C-alpha cells in the first residue's frame, strides 16, 4: 500500500449491521477521490460481532485496518487512539451510520487541501438539508448555543460527526484534549479557535440514523463538561501557545 495521504476513521460500537453497509460505500467513494488512503475501523469493545466484521474487511483489503479495544473508550478515546495510529496527512472521520451523505466528502477534503486546518460539516447552515426528530433538534440547538456563549465559539455545529483535520495541527492540540466521550469534538474546536487555526464549516445533507448514542439527558453532563472546558481554556489559559 502507498503511503496514505488520507486517513478516514469510522468509530464503531455495536454497529455490525451499519458497518457492513458503511465499509463498501466508503471504499467506493474513497477510490473515486484518487488519493492514497487508509480506512481505520475504530472498534470499541463491541459485543455484537462488530470486531469480527471489521476484521473480515481488513483481511480482504490492506488499505483497511482495525483499531480494537477490549475496554470501552468512548468516541473521543477511540478517535485519539486512531489519530496516534494514523499515517495520513489528512485525518477525517464520520459516523458509521453514514448519517452525513458521503457525497459531501470531496468538499470536506478540498477545503483542507486549499489551506484550512479544520473543516466541519454543519447541520445549521442555510444550505444544509437535515432530517431529524424534534427532540434531537432541541438538544443540539441548546448545546451549541451553550458552547458559543461560554467558549466564545463562532462554530455553528460542534457535534456533527463529519470532520477533517490537517493531521499535524490536530496532533499538537492533543496533549490539551481531556475529553474521552462526546465532547471531544467541542474541546478540539475550542482549542483550535483559541490557537487561531483556520476552521471552515460546509453545508451537508444529513439524515438521523435509527440508532443514536447521544440521548437528551446527555446534554446535562455535556453542559458540565463545557463549563469545565471554559475554565481550562478561558480562565486558566490551558491551550498550546506555539501551534
């Protein structure tokens, strides 16, 4: 396999059925990009056969690798581990249920290649097409407003699982990232803004999947995490100064 320019990560936790659809669809799209790539299936202590499904894909294609943990890491922990194991100059991830249409992937990567440090798929841009339930909408709107208020963030959508990074920039942020769960994205984006990195949001087509690991009650624990994050970054000044 050629040295990958692009690393794509799919976090997996008890997602065997979705994984069986996501991998072939991903490979088809990635081959069409014309960039050497690696696809990391970051499988996280699953009990539904996801590990075996991921291993079978990896055995059939040397561009696919499995990053497995016997202990539940959470989304942030899985992505941090995947980053440490990655080789591509561009680090990208998206959800295994393909809630974001992969037709948006070329634009995500083109923005990085044009000079952006981070590119974020956003469900809150006027040009985006979004289908989801009212409770998910309310939870997401509330969380993003809280982040913008407490952290001074200009990002509209912190939690959408469709992002790309210039790997060298992301690696420099990681010593300051403490989140291991769903607030990983928010912490990375808050640190990146504090450091003056270039962040762009792009419109996407997004459809809520049948399964979601983010529940309405999670906004309370996530809100507490945002308060702690605001203290660390805005008050204590814990962010890289030489990025």
